[in-house]
């Protein structure tokens, strides 16, 4: 078994599966600066490790991920720090995630909000617990789920992707399954067994075939679209509405964006 020590992510290779677990359960695995950095490092290691066949991403505790760490991001000192966050951490993470040729499986054990829901959406296969819920909720705090609009319409109902982003409403695992966002729903105590069964099916397919399929799928999205997504995320995180939304988030009140 191979183990790599990281700050906010647990990483180990067990039985030819690289297991990446977001490990900030006290804040529902909110995606902080160090979390984005650790996830990118873990993915790079898994992608280059010849002993790894597949990659599994999950969350510690009761949640998959609550999305961006709003408290941390709202505390940025200015535009320069926000720029470093978006282009120096968020973008490299997604570049690593999306360029990975190995099959990525998301085991969603609980709430997946914002960027957490996007990680599930962009994984190749998604196994969800019956208690999982999904929401592209960035806009509710004045931020943005900048990646979901790219691949989302290719793998699930495009109208629903739009509605989920524009309203921030959460959907159940059952609804996500109907919409094509996830592959399978299982009881919480059956996730591990389902992953094992899935592994037995995946090893029957050539890794070259799978990596080629992934490259074809990702090629459908123009590179310019990704850059637009990061630019728009930066704009939202440096906007007055984000400050308003983040303040309301901390106070657990409702932000008022319209007169």
C-alpha cells in the first residue's frame, strides 16, 4: 500500500486503486486553498503511478464536499490574492483533473454542493449514497460554479444544469440519477461493495480504450470555454455581490441581491 502525506487530503493506493479522500469533515470538506493544492498533487501522483488502474474520490465524514470554503475566500486581502487562488490553484486543479487519462470514480457519501458537485459531475462514474444531495449553489453566495456549464449538458439534462445554476436549488440522489448526473444509487453501507464490483467490470476494458474515450469526450469543449469559466469565476469572487453573499453566509442570513 502506498500512502502520501498531505494536509487536507488522504491519499493511498490500495489494490491498484488510488483512493483520494477530502479530509476536512469539520467544515463538510469545504474546498480551501490547501484542499485544491492537495487534490491536484494527489491526482498527478495517481495519474503517473503505473501501479494505479483507477482513481476513487470521496469525502470524509458526513459530506462529499460543501464546495468553496466561503469563509476563507471571503477573507482574501484583495484582487491579487483572489487572482492567485483562481489561476494558481483552481485552474491547475481542474487542468489536472480533466487531463487525467485514468478512470475517475466519485463515491458521493453525502451532500455535494458547488464545486463539490462539479467534481462529482466531471468524474467518469458516480456512485451515490441514498442520502446524497447535489447543488450547483455557488450563485447563492455570489460566487459561481464555473465548470458545470461546460460538460454538464453533455452528460445530463442541459436545461436542468441551467436551472440548478440559476436557482442554486438542491436535488436528491434519485433526481440526479434520473437526470443522468450519477450512475448508481446505493445504501450507504453498500458503497464499498459497489466500488469493488465496478472495479471487476472496469478491468475487463483496455485502459487505452478508456483513455481514448475520455480524450474524445473532453475535446468537445473548446479550450476558450475553460478560460472564460476561470475569468468569470474571478469576476464573481471580486464582486460586491460576493462580499454581500459571503457576509450573509457567515451570519446564516439570506443575501439580498436585488432592490
